[in-house]
C-alpha cells in the first residue's frame, strides 16, 4: 500500500494531473490539425498555461511522460506543416495594391518643409 502525502493526496498525483491535462490539451489541438483547422488560441493558451510540477517525477510515470512528450512532438510537426501550408497558400494569392485615389496629389509626402 502506498502512503499518501501530508495533505492526503497520493504521491505523484501532481505529476499525474499535469500529464493528464497536457495530454488532453495536446490531443484537442491535434484534433483541430487533423481536421485541417488551426487550433484556437484557447487551446494553445491551455498548453502554455500548464506548468510542470516542481517535485521529482515518480519513476512509475517515466514511461507515461515519454509517451506524452512523443505525442507533443508529433503534434508540433503537424502544426508546423499546417503553418507552412497556410504560408504557401498566402504566398500564392495575388498581391493587391491599394487603389490610387484621384483626389490625392502625386507628391503627397514627397517633401518635408522643416524651415517654415
């Protein structure tokens, strides 16, 4: 039987909670990427807001940590591929210039009068 901590929680539960939250947030982002959508800012913010516990990682959670980190790496690769695809799509779009205004003089802003 495993002894609990002073506050009544099981040892390593902070790490278990952290890994659960990280995995859920990363899987939510992955679902968006797989569906061809960019994850919403809230999903990205959820991952950024997570902080790893300061206590040492219990040895029993080492394998789980490796699996979650591998998932995070896979999702990062998909996110970068999505970013690159969106960038390529934007570059392929025609560049538009603002239409010239007939009422604006051609020399507007061409000189600066610092004397008078």
